[in-house]
C-alpha cells in the first residue's frame, strides 16, 4: 500500500459531471479565488472513505509531500486528510509520537502554496497546526495571519479551532482583532466561525465582551457568523451596532 495507490484510488473515483459542479462551488473560474486549480470530481465524503485503509499504513511523509504538490485538487485534499489524521494520532497520549507530529507540522508550513482553497485549509489546519502548537508558543499564528496569502491567514484562524476545543480562546480573539479590516470574505467567515465556536465552547461572556468592543467595525459577514448561536434579540442588538 503506497501513496501512488492512494492517488490511483482517488483517480478511479473521478466524475467529470461532479467536477464541473465542484469547479463552480470552489471558484476555479477566471477571477475566482481558486482560479487555475483542477478538479476531477471526487467529493470530500468519498475521499474520507477512500483514505481509511491508508490511515495506519505509515505512508512515507516524503511521498505524501510530493503528492501534495499535485495539480489535482482532490489529490491534495486526500493527502491533507491523511496528514491531519496522522497528526491527531501523533498527539494523543496512547499513540503519542511528537517527532512525527513535528515533521507533519513542518511539512505543512513549507507547503502552504499548495493548500490553496478553503476546504484544503479547513480539513487540516486545526489538527496539524493547532495540534502541534497546543503546548507551544503561538507566535507563528500571528505571522500567518499577517501574511499576504489569503490561505495562510485562514490557516492561522482555523488552527485555533483545536485550541478552542481544549478550552483556550485567547488566540482566537487576538487573531480576530487583527483581521477586522481584512479584504477577503473568506477571512471574515473564518474569523466569525472561530468567534462563534469560542463563544459556544469556552465562554459566551468573553465573546460578548469582544463584540462590545469591536462589533461596530466588524465586517458584517464576520459579525453574522459570530452571533449565530445567540438569541434573536441579542443578534438584533449587535447587528444594530454595525
């Protein structure tokens, strides 16, 4: 069982009709944020099923890194799902492997040019970046969120999802404050999503305090995402500040 076998399995599931639909959904056309990428029409749910036999195969990281440079979107998506699962396994006490976790994290950060759509970020950043940084300095998140790359900025924000699940929200609020004037809607959505999760999982009062300070200048999409779980009257109040 090899990385080449994994890629062959993805290719065998290709569906040209689905590829046309997915290309529109992920904005691969001229002027879209995914312009220039290529899709063969394999949905994420299908990919998650196809990768199951490979999750414990210990595929060489060098092979996976090479496959992550594929021009085919679904090849990269499959590799990132495998890497995220390996990172998750590597940080758990019963299967701890800090050297592998560090190697996956390093591979990921030197490969951000190929992690170039929101699904690629969202399936991987939390487990790989957030998981590695759980017991370390988070300074790299500030560097990423200040990047010119839309996808590196989204990686920084989505990475905090794992930290939130561990009860830590400070990094989410710090990063969200840095993207209040970001130009990209996909960043507004990611920041609002993480703010909402911080409010739900850690402290609604902390989220309310952040909104009291920033709601008047938050991008409307970010604000709407952040307040989705609040009662209607609370949502109405914060939207009125905007």
